[in-house]
């Protein structure tokens, strides 16, 4: 029995060692038994109160047997999944810092950017608010370019941020970004089309015209 136990442990260990040596750990992680036991990797994780915000990816992404491509955002509350979303890359924005109260209502918010790389790079922004009874999406807009493309600033010093960003307009035949500000309307951040020269922090104040 002892000899059998030794053989049962040593032979698989030798086989795994040889495969890792020949193909590399990254390859074996995608095709070996470890993948079936742990089919996702955690890219980043952040906790805000009762909520755990996590980005995961499939080690076998872009392979035929992968469960999903790109990265996936998962938000849990008390261990239960309450929200999922996907993108090529999922970024947790740190300006403003996660947990900041963007609309001055006493609840923490996070800004998540979903990068999509195609013929025209664009970012999908979502702002989630963590309430006592669940999650609310208080902003949803899209911008063009690479990296952080939205700016958060309290232009009128009322304690509530305004969002300076493009918001893509789709009309079925073509799409284009429109210079926009997103203003808090009491329920969510809504888009107002503006001209660059009307942005108050660039030219000493002034009203923003819808």
C-alpha cells in the first residue's frame, strides 16, 4: 500500500514537472488539471463595506474551450453575486478614489471603465452606487481613446462632481463622440451636450447650456 501510494504521487508529479518544463507554466495552467479546479484568475479585488468588487479572467481566454474572453467584473454582497459585466479589460478607476461620494448623498460610489479594443477604441464607463438595499447604476456613458478619458470635477463647488467626457451617439449608420458633461439630476448623471469653450473650469465659470 505504501509503495502504491508513493507511485501514485511521484508519477503524476514527474509528469507535471516535465510538461511545465517543456511548455511553461502559463500553458499548463490553461490545459492542465489546475485549470479545471480553478477556472478563473483574480486580476484585482477591492472591498467597500459589505461589497466585494472583483475582476477575473479565464486563463484559457481566446482558446476554444474557454468559458469567456476578456475580463469580467463581479460584485458580491455577503458572498452573493449581485452584478456581473464584461469587457476586453476592466479597470477600477482611482480618480476619484473608490468609495468616494460623487453625488453627495452619503453612499459610496465606484467608477469602473471597460476598455474595448477594436477599429475605434472606446471606453464604457459605469458608476455603481452601493446602497443599503443593493447596487444602483447612477451613470452609463462611453468615450473614445485609450486610458482614462473622463474627468471628474466639482466645477460649481456644490459638493457634487460633474463629469467631463465624450458620449458616443449611434444613429444606425455611423457613430461619433459628442463633447458632453454629465450632470447629477437627483437620480443619475445625465448627459448635456456642451461646447469645449463653455466648460466652466477652463474659462472662469459660466453656466452649462443643455
